[in-house]
């Protein structure tokens, strides 16, 4: 991989991690259990995305 491609993957990892963290924080603050479940699923999908990008390196 080129250095530019590695920088792109590093950036994508940071974004996926940030979004996961934001979703987890929001889920903890929500009162509605259905909405909380959906936000937790978003956190899980961001973790899966992070794992896919991480496996590229």
C-alpha cells in the first residue's frame, strides 16, 4: 500500500472509532429503549466498519 492509502485508512479508522464512541454516549443518555437499541446497533456497525478497515493493514 502506498503512504497515501495508509493515511486514508488511518483517517477512516479514526472516523469509525469517533462515530462508535458518539453512538455509545448517546445510547447511555436515551430513555426510549427502542431508540437506544437502534443507536447501539449503529455503534456495533461502526465497530464492524472499524474492524474491516483495520484488517486492511
